[in-house]
C-alpha cells in the first residue's frame, strides 16, 4: 500500500531500507519517545523492522520526502497498531526533520486511510516529557482522555507516564477552547 500527501510519499518498508532506517532512528532523542524501540537501536533492530510484513488493517509506512534530483529520503515512520483492544496511531520523525510538519501531515493521511478501512476510534499516547507529540495529536483532532498510564519504554528500560488521547473518526473534535485546534477528520 502506498499513499501520497501534499509533500510526502508513504510507503511500506523493504528489507533493503534497513541502513537508511537505522541512520534515521538510531538517535536516543528519537528512540526514547517510542514505546517498543530499544536503546541502543542496532542494525539488527532496523533489519527486523524493515522486513516486517504489512497488516492490511493496521498498516505501517515509511515517511519519505520525494525530490526530483535524488531518491526519496526516509524522514520517519507512521503506523496503525494495536494496544490491548485499541487501534493506536504511532509515529516518529528523525531529529533533523523535526518542526517541519511531517508528523502531522503523515498521520493525517493515515487517519484518512483508517476511516476507509472501517476504524472508528483511534487512540494515541505520548510520554509526558514529549509535549511536542501532544501538539501533533491536538492538530490532528485528538482529544485528551485525562488518563495517565504507565507505558513501558523499551529504550528507557522502565515504565514512563504517558498521556492518552482519542480521536473518533468522522466527528469534529471540540475538546479545546482554542478554535485553531478543532479539526474535522
């Protein structure tokens, strides 16, 4: 499965992506904000991730930026997954690409796909010491549930407090007083 957004091309990972993937994600500042990625993030971890098959109901994509002069570069990853009974949204962006709106743009495209796939409720979490991810989720129309739970961070080797958000697809989110944060799916 492939997707195109305004600036990005989302595609599945292939085994030959492992080295570029490793170069982008093997950064402690990135990995410490992910639940399942270990630290240090090794070449074997990247090989394993790049070789994972797609689940048609819960796809994962490498986020790439196409350029006319060279092959598209990997800037991150976005995915739907499962945590307990919930469908969850997850993403990461390589540090050198932070602040460019790639997480929001890629996740918005995946949420549109999630709706087409028949998902109605999507959950997302971020560790309390990663408020930038919370800002991304609010831009996407996610509402904080008020739940704070301990989520294992493989990179940190311990549970870390995480804030939970939810998005009901197809419904506007009016959970904020700030109208700029309200967005329909």
